C-alpha cells in the first residue's frame, strides 16, 4: 500500500496495517486485543515493487 492510500485512510479515521504475515485468525485476534503491529511494508512509489518487500 502506498503512502497516499495510508494518508487518505488516516484522514478518514481508518488505521491501516501493512506487512502482516501468518495466520489471519491470529492477526484478527491480535487486532482486537490491541496487539497487532504495522510491519511497515509500504510502497514509496509506482513501478518496481522489488524494494517494498511485499
């Protein structure tokens, strides 16, 4: 996800998380418990995504 999307969502009060790996059920449980952390796998631009690690 790019920074523009992150900023746009945040402007509307939506918290986004990127780079979450593993069991989706555990991710939801961690989110609901306030323990989910953003891994910071954001894109800095368009085109080649080899540097984004996603």
